[in-house]
């Protein structure tokens, strides 16, 4: 009975999302091999041969100081440009792929928003009230709903990811495609884990947040913060460098922890375990919130009162730390530490951090405890009157 209800309620939307996910991955794989073949055809055309022969300075391999180092031959240049999977072995292997058409910028927000809407829409349209009136335990309702939604999503992602790299493997000459299949499979698994982590985060937000206006605005703000991930990554590296080597050495490996597209890079085992733990934790928290969900709190920012304090502290402190990082606070700290004539000062940085913390605390209070703040204000005004 529950599955029939879920099918009628979510079936079309779920099929649509799964189709979009597969289309994104398969379309990107097709575009990657198409771009490669376009480049291959150009490099074997008379136009390129003429250009390479008459303008060799346009095709420089590297520089030794100001001295140009040319390619040994035209074929050497072709091989270098067309090869997918060139490696550089220092402390780890990097895969260079100029033809990888990545669309993770669309996949991850789609999964996050769909995860959020899975519970939020039901809560705001009273469908959750209808489900809770049925002769089923809340735990059964929650788990069957998760299975109904999650299994097709995993299936669509798997088909899309595998199809993406199979298109490239089968349609690009193996002489040029050097990324091993085993590496692509591991990279695909890493991509799947990343996608599930994002989807589980959206589920948790959808069941935790209940206000019709503030909750969607929060999701938009989260997506905005996520779009600044490169700045956060750069600042984390800088901060780690300051702590470990006083800023003398740059570090990549400790923070290369995000694989969002199947291009040959994969997580180490401990990251699989860590992200698997986070996914399981968010599903468990989502279930606990659903079991304690009270329809009397409909319209509140946080649907379960017991979770307001943790949400408040996570919002205020977490947002503060993230904003500090994406505003290049560690880089400014590094400049003050390294240069005596820096425009910044330790005092100025501390004041900036304190002001930002104050703003985050106030906004988080207004979001999580609006009714309590209004009641406090009315009581205070009545006393003064």
C-alpha cells in the first residue's frame, strides 16, 4: 500500500530526475569524445600542417627560462595534445584530461535540491500528515520512502557514471586514452559516494527545516556557499601550510578530498569510510527527526524543538568559519605573518572575525528562534509600559 502511494505521489518526478541524471552523464561522455575527435580531425588536416610548418613558434612545448623548447616533430605535438591520461609522478598521480566535459556543477545541486524537496514539499502540503494518519509505524513510512527514492537514484547515477566513461573508452583510440579501466571504476565509485553524500545532506535539510520562506532561502544560501568551494579549498591549504610549515610549503594531498566526476581520480579508503559514515549518520538523524516530527510545529524554521539548539550552533559557528575561509582570511593572516608592510594587521583581522561572528550569531538567532525572540520582546515592552 505504501509503495503504491509513493508511486502515485513521486513516480513521475522521480523518473524525471533519474532521466536528467543519466542524460547529464551520458551527454557529457558523448561530448567529451566528440571534442576529442574534432581535435583529432583538425590536427590531421592540411590547415594544421600548413600552420605548424609555417608558424612553429605557436607550438612550443615548454620554456627554459626565456628559451623556447619546441616539439621534436608534428607527431610528437599531436601525441601530446590528444593523449588523455598524461601523468606526473611526484607524491601522487594526476590525470590530465583536456577533453573531459564535466557537468558536476549541475548534478550536485540537482541531487541536493531534490533530496531537500523529497520531505519538505510533503511537510508543507500536509502530505506528511496524511502519511502519519495511515496504519503504519513512522519508522516503516520513513524507511520505505527512503528505499523508494534512493534505489532509483543510485541506479540512475550508476548507469550514467558507467556509461560516461564507457563512451570515452570505446570511442577514443586506446593509443591515446591511457587512463586504466580500474582507475575509472574507482573514480566512478568515488563520484557515486560524493553524490550520495550531497543527496543525504539535502534529505536531512528537507526534514529538519519547515518554514515556507526561510527554509528555501537557506537552501539558496547553502548553494551559494557551495559555489565558493574553490576559495574554501585554497584557504584550507593555506591554513594547513601555516600550521605545519609556517607557510613555507604548499600542501595538496590532505585536502584533495572531493571527487565529483569520473576522470581517473579516486578517494583513499579512509575517505570512503568517512563519507560512508556521514551518509549513514545523516540518514539516521533524518529518521530520528521524522520519528519526533510534530505537526503542531508546522511553520517553524526547525521542525523538531529538540534540534533547534544544535541547528543554531551549527549555523552560527559553521557559517562563520566557512565565510572566514572563503574571504581568504588565512591568506591575509599569512601576509601579515610574512610581510611587515602588509595592509592588514593582526588587530584588524581579529576585529573583522569578531564582527563576522556577531553577524552570524544574530542572523542565526533570528532564523531559528523568531517566536522566542518576539515573545521576549513583547514581555520586555510590556514591562517597560
